[in-house]
């Protein structure tokens, strides 16, 4: 809700007109055939940035339409990379806190949903480690559905992910 309402009827009016981005100061309320004229005052709260930021794009990778959606949450970065129009395999990529060398962080991958394959882990680490590093070592949740997982395709997809940066 965007503001505080004086009466429940003002709240209902706001909800009814919100989709049209129309919020009149004066309105007519009808209850059981009786019309009542009223005024609604709404104390609008200042809205800063959206809580969840998201960017998406669609580009061709080796002749295949590839969609990328990047969404930033407070504790995770969520990325969907698809050439099928579906989320596909869901992988969690987390910075490993047990690393002894601070300059070269290590990452662990875990398939949450989907097929467990070595290539999935390799692609996920390659596509998501730079995101985690640029986002203050936040974990990345990656949805991956690729027809072409060649080295050239992964490099192109990585550039697309960089263009959708929200972190």
C-alpha cells in the first residue's frame, strides 16, 4: 500500500483506481442505492528505490535467442539464463568461507532442482562467480536452461549478464 487512508472506503477507492493510475480528490460512493459525496486524503509516503531491482534482456547467442533476467534481493542475486523460455536447472553458487587465501575466493555450487551434471557446475561457476564478487560476495541463485553450452556461447552469455547488472 502506498499511503495511509482516512477511511476504509478511501482505501477501497484507491485500490479500485490504482490500476488506472487515477486517484481523484473527490469521488462518489454508493451504498445500497444511496450516493454519498466524499473527499479522500491520502498521506503518500515517499518511495525511495524499489525493494527488488530487476533487469532483463534478450539477445542472440550463436543464432539462438537467449533471455537473461537478473534480480537483486538483499541477500541473494537471482539470475535466469534460458534458451528454452524456462528456468531450467536451479543452482546455488556460494562463496566458500573456508578459503585460506583472501585474494582468490573459492565458490561452491549445489544443484537445487534439475539434472546433476559436471558441465552444469562448470557453466554455473563460470557465469556466476564474477557476479558474486562484484556484489560483495553475495550468493547467486542461477536458473540455467541452455541449448548451446560451448565455451564461445558461455563467453557471450557472460557479457549479456554484465549488461543486465543490478548489483
